[in-house]
C-alpha cells in the first residue's frame, strides 16, 4: 500500500522524497484525527487538543520526520485504520469500512486482526437479528476481500506461495541472535513488554547528559496522554471492541522476534495506536478539559520534540 500511494507521485517525479510522502500521510492522519474528535464531541477545545496530541504528542511526528520504509508502512496502515474508525463512528457503508481495513492490511497485514472494532455497527444495529448480522458481515468482508486476494496473488507470483515469506529470504537473517526461536514465538513477548513499559533514556556524565535510546523508550515517556484511554470506561460495546482489537494486534506484534529498533519510542505500538487514540479522545471527552489534560499534552509534545531534534538534528540517539 505505501508503494501504491507513492505511484502517482513517482509518475510525476521519480526523484520524489519518500520522507515527503510520509509527511503527507502523517498530515492526513492529523486531519482524520480532527474529524474523529469532532464525531466524538462538538467541543472545539477538545478537537484542538486531539489534533495536537496526535500530530506532536506521539511518535507519529518522529516516524514522519524520518519516513524510512518501515516507518512509511506503519504510517500508511495507521491512516487507513484511522479512516476506518471514522467511517465506523459515522456508521457509513460497511463495504467502505472493509475497503479501508483492506488498505491497512496491505500495509501491515496483522492489522486485519482489528476487525472486531469494525463490526460494532453490525451488532449495535441488529442486536439478535442473525440474518441481518450475517448479511452485514458479508458486506464488510466484501470490502476486505479484494485486498486479501490481491496480496495472496502478489505473494504467489513472487514466492510461489500465497504467504509472504520475503523476510526469511534475507541472506543470513535467521542466523542473527534475536531470531533464535524463529520470526515469531510467544517467548519474545517479554522483550516487547520491557521496551513498551520499562525502557528508559540513556544517561551520561557528558553533554547532552540524557539521550533517547534507539532500542526504544517506554510509551509512558513518549506519550503519557495515553493514560486517558482508561477513562473511556469499559461499559460500552465500542470501547470493549476497541480494547479487544488492541489486544489481538498486540498479540502478534509481541510475538515478533525484534522490538522495532532502531526507533524513538516503541514503534510497533503504532499498529494499534488508532484505537488507543480513539479511546484517549473518548476518555478526555467525558469531562471538561482541565489543566492536567493540557499539562500531559505539553509533556508529550516536549518528549517528542526532544526525540525528533536529538536524533534527527543532532544525532544524539544512542544504544
């Protein structure tokens, strides 16, 4: 999907910057965030808060500023998921929601596991009417199917199998120490949890004294505002399905042998960021914006500005 997005730009100028394209995708994510916030609440201050939160208070800023192949792919998947979330909240056509989820799948295949959230309108509208539920599931699947089949065909043409085995064809990749149990294994989960929740900056006695670790940083350091996701509650079906989608995507991410380095923050979390963002905005919307909302937003922006400048401008990221 990142390549498909790049095609029209490359046709106009084959020297177009991939980082520029990543910037455009990130800008689109910010716009969609505004529309999601507007759908959740008519509060203008919340809409401004939400836009600043995603655009400058998350590692989306860093990913876009670099725009490398992996980062571009993650931003692309995030954009399609954000669009699908908006369409779900707006109760638009299920085929369209399926098409958008299919677009995310072509960028990051495991994002398809976020499907439960996008079934919310089906169960909400029809309750126990099984025939109508089955019909709507069909329409949702109709939107996803072309992307899944296209991916299978693409893999078959490349590798002679419908499965993507490109990664393991990298010479010597499986001999690297972090692949000791293969590409995916349950035992790798602890590695990811350590980075996501426990990874700290690097401290030293020499200037600049504190630097981002390129191995990763805990999510509560880069984006403490995500704490408001827990204020969304757990009562409604939408919230429950959002958490289920996060858990399913995270399950695959956590089983991957590497933890995303080099990076600022924990970039694999971006694969379920859209649902965390939705829950965070929803949680904040349940009360008037207070000083602590703006304070945590300011801290998040400061942390991400630090990462972008220290790594990109000054080259102070370290292992």
